[in-house]
C-alpha cells in the first residue's frame, strides 16, 4: 500500500490536480472530495511564490440535497475540463467504473492515478493505492492526509470531513467505529464542525416525498429465509414526485428488523437499470455478492447496478442472498 507521505509529496509537487469521487454520491464521497480540496489548497497556499495551480473536483452525478450545503459543494463539476494533469485522485471508489463518466483514461496520459479508499472490494486500480480497510470512512483517511501534508484542518474542511464520518457510520453506530474514529470526530469538532448540525442536515433529512415513496415501496416488502427485500419503480417515484435515484436509506431501515439478517432494496433507474442496495447484520457479508455483480462495498453495506427490469434483477440477486442464510 502506498504511504500517505508519498501521496502527500506527489500532491505538493503537483501543479494541476483532478480529484474524483463515485457516482450516486453519499456524504463520505462528497465530504472526502471537498475536504481533500480544502486541505490541498491550504497546503499549496503555504508555499507562496509558486506559479498558479489548478485543482478541479468532479462527480459525474448530481449531489442529493442533504449534502449540497457542504462548504464548497457548488464548485464541484460533473464533467472535468480537459487536462493535462500532474495527478488524478480517486476518492471513496472501489473501481474505475464507479467513477462514471468523470473518469477518462486520457486524463491519465501525464498523471498517475492515486486511489484513496476504505472499501474491502477495492480493485487497487491506481498507480498509487492507499486502501485502508480499518478506516470507518474515506474522510478519516483525508484527516491523516492533512497530517501527512502538515496542514491544519480549517473549519470548512472540518465540516466536510465530519459529514463523511457521520454519514458512513450512520452517526457512529456501525461496528467499525473505534476510539480512534471518535478521536478524529472530536478533532473535527474542535476545528469548527458542528456535529448536531451535520446529523440534522444529513442523516435526519427525510422529505415527505421520500416518506411517501417508502410507503409505496413497503407494500412490496417480502421476507424469506431472514432475507427482506423491497423494490422501488420509476412509476412510484413519479406518483409521489420523489428524486430520480436512490432509496433514501430504506435498506438501512429494513436491516433493523430483528427478523432480518440481510436486506435488499431494488431501485429502478431512469435508464431501466436497477440499483441494488444491500445490508447485512454482523456475521453476514454482502460485499462479495455485490462484487460478483460488478459492484462493491463493505461486509455490512454494499451495492451494485445491474440490468433490469426489477423482476429480473430480483431473480438474479435473491438466490445469492439465500445462499448466505441457508
Ligand atoms: Mn465511504
């Protein structure tokens, strides 16, 4: 694994950096991307007298409302301008496909690809890979990168990075929350981030259209062999005027039922594909199922996007889940 000090050296020397995060972005994807941006700009500022430098932050998909408010979010572009670059950095993504159209091989003509991630399914697709499976969020690794760069974390970076930690750990409730994670969170609070505001604006954000969508999706809820699943069609979204993608955390609700050890939500996209969100209780591992279907994630939370229609996607995925609980 590439050391953060090596990556920090490369970033300090670089004049033109493109940073990318994954499609269907969550709080850790955007929090890490923005936190990275704030920290790298500060590192560059500490070396005055150098020629103007260029940092572009990109995410191929639009940001959901619960993370649009993070400091600097308006500067994220969906399509990066043309290079050349001195470094391309991929954050919180386990493979290049997950970066969507923001990932263009020609951007690597002059630049090494630096991968910074914490997913067990990471394919180490960069020239430099820092994949820390013990990190609760990619945001936690960005805090370590700030230390490697020797820069103090400012209030904007702190908000973005704490949002990444809070959302990926569901408010510090997942099994990977260690004393170290809590210490990082304390550091970010000391640097100016409000924990209560972040929880309120990310995890607690549930518009009525989402609750109405859940009410429709829950009519499809089924349970077999301790596997619970539900589906969301585009027709349901239109009926309640809900956003075009995602389940807004429904799969995370299903896994909370004591009768359930694995949960899945199948969500039809506007292109007819199906996003599959998977959750597992401790002792079960859905990451390998997601990986085998072209996706990825963590043992307790993973996902993939596969061919539709909904019924075909369910017929393909459910037998793999039943194998885990047999
Ligand atoms: Mn993450």
